[in-house]
């Protein structure tokens, strides 16, 4: 066993180090038991997949909320203990049992389906694991939130259940049952005999538009509806007349205009005008930061305009993908990205789109032309990747770079590229040690979990100024047992 010097730096973020240690797969069972006594965290130790029955029973006996709640969320929890927690006094724990139930035996759902707390039943309403006959009982649940959740999540419910939800006396339930957005796909189609009623109801009107027969009077009435969601749906209806289409192109809500922009039958001059209007109305880059200086109308306009710009860039148009070649040089990013989704594009078009000025087009083309992506192209695509929103995925996740590239990236000037180097499990130790003192905390956090990080460097990272680095280091299976013991001692465990 490697001894730890008394002079070793102490963790700056002891709580985070303990959190990382709680998830360390190499933590000996006797140390797992000692961590059960920790009461300051969110109970991560209770989520371990290797808990013994004695340790599970000990956790339940503590009556500590966070430990017990985390235990209830443990997908590896034996069924007998899950049944025990289904009777736990705190409804949040019983809800957690429902969250993690998965493909549990029927008897667990039978116990939870009539739970006295609506949040437990609401969780079951959204679970496809609940047996259909039990789940159908929630359509007459006394709590509208439960019925509304069922309407949103159970899109494949039997017609009697959907019909009951669509005619529910509560507005929120009917709105959930006939919506423009559901938690599951495919979106359900309402019974034909209910569409007229749904269209007349303000809370279901927007969701019913796509299912209605669009005669002249109905179209005119919907075009003047004060609910922009209704007009947005109308703007997508395949039977919309050219006159109303052009009227909606001048709608006060830019999101309605986006729908007109996306139509195949929209004349190009109108499409171009909409595109220019939405982009030209872009607010200053810091408008959200200084939103307190805006009045309510200006703030609402700013939010609506930003939503329209996001939707415009995110559009992927099936009719463009179906006939891609006329649109390969389109001035619209969403058109070129839609082209990139097509099959059997000519090689020159693929090459052009892989070098498109827009990151989203390059990435989309790469994902649809995998046989054309060598390591140099994969690196270029990833290096220039600029996501439209903050997401964890990056092109290198789909196009793994070879070891020689990853080793070169260990000294890349761009920290974002250095973050890829730890993906090489056989990264030379000198590179591993260099990355362990990288100025970028994300790089240090990633290398802290590397299997080739020497013990002395790993110990030093426990005291890193970044909480994420310290947490990752404590979770490294190669952490010496002496360090584990020291951490527990420092925490009084």
C-alpha cells in the first residue's frame, strides 16, 4: 500500500472529494459502510450498484432523507427493498421508487398506483413500464395534474383512454391531450368525430388544427385567432390557401412567419423577405444580460424574436431533403443542412457541404456521409464545431480520432481539442502528467479519471482548486487506498 505523506495538500473541496469517492468503483466494502455515515451530500453512496443487503438495510435505518431518496433511485436495488421503500412515509422517496421502477414486477406498480400522494401517481402516468390496465386507471384519477401527465406521456393509449382525456372537464387535461407538443412520439391523432369540438375549444384549438379539414370559413377564422400557436399551426396546414399564406407571412409574431418560410409553396421573394426580417431584427448580443432595462413589451419581443431565430436555424425540411440538388447552394443554412441529410448526394456536393461555412451544415453532412470521413476531416469538423446551444455532444463522439491524433492533441493550443487527448487509454505517461497540470480545468478533470495517471499526480489533484477536478480524481479506481482512508479521516468518518 502506498503511504501518503502528511505534507500532501489537503482537499479544497472536501465535500466534492467525498462525492467522487462515493462513486469510486474500487472503494472497498468496509469504506462504503463508513461513507453511509456522511450526511452533508446528496447520498451518492446509496446509488452504488454493489451495495450489500446489510448496507442497504443500514441506509434505510438511518432515516436520512437524501440517503434514502438516492437509494430509491438506485436502479440496481433488489426488488424486496424497493417494495419496502414503496411504503416509505415520505412521498418524495416513494416518487423516487416510481422513477427507478423500470421493468419491476407488477406488484410494485399495484402498490404505487393508488398512492395517496399525487406526485407518485403523476410519475407513474409518465412511465411506459406501468402495465396498461393499471395505467388506464389514471385517466380517472381525482387529481387533474395526474390526468394531464397521462395525456402528455401516453400517446399510444387505447382510444377509450384518449377519448376520455380529450373530453375531460379540466382545461389542463384537455390541453395536454390535444397539444402541439407531447412527451412521446408519435403524436396521437384524435378521433375524427371529436375534431370539430376540439377546434371550438380554446385550450385544444391549436392542437386540433393539423387534424381539421380546412374549409374557407374555418381557415379565415383561424387566421384571425388571437392565439399565436393557432396561427402557427395554421401556417403549416397543407391546405392553406395562397392568399392566407401570404397574409400570415406578415403576421406580428415572427414564429408564424418561420412556418410560412418553411412551406414548399411559399414564393421565393416572400421566403427571402421573411428570412431577412427575422435575422435583421436580432437584438444586441447582451440583451438578455441587460433585460432589466427593457419594458415588458420589449422583453417579450426580444424573447419571441430569439425563439424565431433559433427555430429558423434548426429547421430541417423533408421536402428539401427529398429533392436536394436545387438547394445545394441555398443562402439559407437550414436548407443546406436539409440537403446534407439526403441520401446519394453527388461526391462534389458532399465535399462542398463538408466545407460549408456553417458548422451545423458541416456536422450534418459528416453524420450522413460517414464513409467519406477520414481522421483529418473528422478532426477539422470537430475543431470548427460551433453548437447552436450548450450541449455535451461533439463530432468526435461519433467520429473517434485515432491514437496518434489524440496524442498530438495533448499539446494543441486549443484547450477544447486538448480535452480529447484523455480518450486515448494508452496515452503516454508524460502526456498524462502534462495534462494533469493543464491550465484548463476541464482538461484536468478529464485526465483525473485516466487509468495511466501516476498515484502522486492523482493525489495532488484531490486538492485541485476546481471542484470538478477533485471529484473526478476521487472517483479514479486507481486512487490508493491510503488516500481513501485519509479522505474519510479528514471528514471524521
